[in-house]
């Protein structure tokens, strides 16, 4: 799956793990429930530990400490599930400065909106990637909502 950062495809040094691959070496992305279950083990690792969140996760247990994670991946389980947009905005308003990565089922037409909510990395499914995808950033010229870094909402430009 191509990983887009700064308008280019880059190598992904992170590995998503699950309960069966808990002892994976290197930098790992861990689903929130698995992280909470094995927190001491992950906190003791020398390599990087990142979180994977989804719309069903209760963020209250980690919201005050999100800055310890260099990367947070937010999964979009279905194209019609927009909870990931809200999670990204919440994390940005909380002051999160690490990489926000969108993963899962989203398409080219959502990339600009994802970026405006604070995402700076996009892991596209192979079938949704083409070189044309980079044109989607900045494609929408009129916006009715503010962006993650806007001081106030922009109703019309």
C-alpha cells in the first residue's frame, strides 16, 4: 500500500501488529486496545511505538499522553465512516504534533479534506492509487469549514 507524505510516495518503516505478532521487532503500530492491555511491555520497548485508533475507541485513557507517540494512525473501516475526521480534529485541538496517518477505506476525493483535518500521511489501498491522486490536494477552492490550523472557521473565501 503506497504511503503518501509531502506529495510523494515514501517507504513505510512502521509495521502494524496484532496479538499474534506482539513480539515484532522494529517500529510498530499497535491498536489502542492491544496497547492498553500490554502497556508496560510497549513502554519498555527501545524501538518506536505508535497507536492505531478507530471510531469505536475510547480515547479518554490516552488523550492526555498522546504526545508520547510519534505517529497515530487513524483507521477508516468503511468509506462512509467519517469518525476518523473527528478523531483527527480532537487530537489536533489537544495539541498533538506527531504524524497523523489515515489508513483504511478512503478515496482520492477525501484526501484534501483529510489534510484539512490535520492528517499529514495517507496510506492508500493499491487499487485507489494512481499518480493523479496528488492533484486532489488543494482541488477544492471554496470551503465552509475551518481547518485544523485555522484560528476560526472560514465560511466563504
